[in-house]
């Protein structure tokens, strides 16, 4: 590995570490009104809080499915070109 590759990996690792340390560990996923409503409903025995959490998970499903689709298409595209490149490299070494 060259110096620049090591430097880039070190820089990315440092920035990732700083970013992860700067993010607060406890964060609210809901607004204050929704959180209060969910807490009160579960204390009184209602299942509205469970429905609220299910709704949030339902809304999060579509972005994750889109990201998975893009990742799958990316994998399919570069898997084919990568295998062709590796075969060309083997042929060049044999010659």
C-alpha cells in the first residue's frame, strides 16, 4: 500500500470515529407531543403506543427497500464487470 492509500484509510477512520463520538447516544425518534401521547397511552393500558411504533416502522420500510434495491443493482452491475476484468488479468499473466 502506498502512503496515500494509508493516509486516506487513516483519515476516513479518524473522521468516522469522531463522527460516532460526536453523535449523542440518546435521541428522540418522535416529537415531544407524540412521545408524551405514546407514554400516556401505554400507562393506561391502551395499545395506541404500539400502533404508533408500528406506523413508524411501516414508514421506514420504503427507504430501506429503495436502498436495498439500489445496492442489489449496484452489486449486479459491478459483479459482471469485475469477473471480466479478473479473467483479463489472468490471461495477461499467462501470456
